[in-house]
């Protein structure tokens, strides 16, 4: 039987392993694939565009379904046209989950340079809800990712700002932030939408 493929558009094998471990809670037979040509974390439009081209052209293992696990959904549209199996991006899945029932929703994340890209994806895929915008942490994204306590504190502050703006659901935006989303969920007053699990649930419906 073919596996479900979780694509990490970044080059961090550690991040790939963490995301596969999460996906295994929702899906059977999960396999990870890491984009070795990318930086350890995609933080700007240039690296996002490069990752999209790399993933779209990549020779991937045969799969029953594919999850592209970076919040800019790099290469999703082109892979969807090329592959016969379902292809889901975590930003698309998260926006659709957050916007259910017309809810007001927002994103909390660590990559301010990708704000315009994130806003475009949320508006495109979460149009049944009311998108309030992206609430960004301060400081270097990669430095935050390397310090769990600092990351959680910074994301919590962004979540509080999103709550104050009226968010009824908050997306923790980023594949590498998947573990942080799990840690923060019990601490935030409104429901947190975790992009990777949302994508897993979408894939599961199509199997």
C-alpha cells in the first residue's frame, strides 16, 4: 500500500520527523520527504518561491495523498495538477477549518516577511469566514524556533493580540510550529486551529 507523503518544504530533517510524528496520530502509513535544497526555515517570499519551484519539480515517492507542510503552501497548485492523488496544503486546510460557520479568525505566526502571502491564502481559502489578519511575533524566526520557551511566549502574545481583535479561532501558522500549536492549545481562550492536523483530516476524508 502506498503511504501518505508529508512534504517538508524546508531542509530541516528534525522538523520533518516532528511533523511525521504528528501526522501519524491521524493517518496510517505516513512517510516524510524533506526538501534538501531549501533553507532550514522559509521566512521570506524569495525562499518561498524557490521552494515552490523545487517541490513542483521534485521526484517524489508514489503516494496515496500528499500534504505540503509549510504555511505558504509552496508548490501545491502545480503538484495538484501533476499528481493523480489528493494534494493538500496546510494553509489551505487551516483556513477552511478556521472559517467554518462564518467565524472570525486570525493567524499567529513568526514570519512577518510572509505576511502578504499568508493574507492572500487566508482570504482565498477562508472566504466563508471573516479574516482579521496575521499577528506576528517579533525577533528572528529561526532564533525563536531554537528556543521553545521564547517561541511559546512570543506566539502566546500574538494569540492574545488576535483575541483582542475579536478572533473566534486562531491558526498557529507554520509547519515547523506544529508542536508549539499543540503546547499552546490548552492555554488559549479561543480554539486554536493546528494546520497539519487540519490537512491530515482533509486527506483522511478523501481516502
